[in-house]
């Protein structure tokens, strides 16, 4: 594990800076702060149905069609109900799946679908992942520590994960009915080369990661978190405004008598 240190200047001296680490590749960074996922859902109009006095987290979409839950120590469970031509689907991720990668999928749940056909593999090939279109369609990261596979033997399903020198770090299983645009959101986050931040004491013990030590002021950290929440609120307001305009009937014309 290589380490560097960077002092961020120009933020004043009123607060004590806290040590954090930028970690790359991101898929080996460990779980992270669950609020990265849940606060975005809350800001996007999802309902917090977490049971009182429970360590679990439960969020439901406004139409009750999708539930995102986190149950320690098991991890994430995301369920979608059958709707029209879309059959029911399910995704599970183990607890050490980085929240930034989980958010690739859960953020996509809050957004309108693109008019373009989704392509789960495109974000990976664009970042240099190798692909094998044999019996099991597979993509592997350049350092061979992460993979995406569509399993066709037995019940078809998606199998995604990462490992370091100590063994498997996290994995994802998704039913074959999982909407592809959600999985594309996840593979975009998975292949993103940008590092992710973890506080001191939360850096995985691995020689497969690269870390850069940074000194972060609490106000700066809160500002970054708030910017993500603000973006979710703005996008939600925009969608609701468009939907209300679509639903509002045009005023009836009154014929004038001559």
C-alpha cells in the first residue's frame, strides 16, 4: 500500500483539519459512509421506513415499487416489484461494497431513463477492462482485481465483485431481470478511475491500493456532502415540475358569441 501526503492550503486556521485518505482503485476502498447512498435517496423524495431501534436501513421509492435496504452485517438488498412488462428483480451486495459503487445503481433509480439502450459493458471497455465473450460473458479490470460476469449456466444472473491479496473483498449478485440501465450505472461507478475518500482508521490493509493522505476541514467535508444532496433535490424538483406540467390539462377555450 503506497502512501502520499497532501496538505490542502487556503482554508483558514479556525478549525482543526482531519486526516483522510484518497484511495484507488475505488473498488478496493471498503464500504464507506452509508449516508452517501441513503441521504441521496432521501433528498430524491424516497421514504425512510427504517424500523425504530434497528441497525437496519430501509428506504422506499415514492411509488413503493422499489426498496433499498441495508442490514448489517449482511449488506445491501435492493428489490424491485413487477411493473407492466418489467418482471420483479433483486440485487444484493455484501457490506464491504464501496458506497460510491452502490450509489451508481441507487442514484440511477432516482433518474429518468435515457432514450439510448443501456450497455453494461461499455463503461468497462472504455476504461481498458478486458472482455471475454465465451460461455460466460466476463469483463476483468486491468489489475485483475475486479470483475463483472453474466452467468448463463444454471439460473442466469449477474455476478460482480473485487478481491485483493487476502481474498474476496465484496460481491454483488443480481437477477437476470434487473433493469440494465441500473447495472450500467453501477459499472460506470465501478470503472471510474477517480479515487474515493476514507477517514483515518478506515483504510483497508492491502498492498493492492494506493493512498494519498489529505488534511480535510470539517466544513469542507460537509460542503462536499451537501453539494451531492443539493443536486439530488434540484433534480427531483425539476422532475416533479415537469410531471406537474404534463398532468395539468390545458384550460378549455370559451367560445365567443358574435
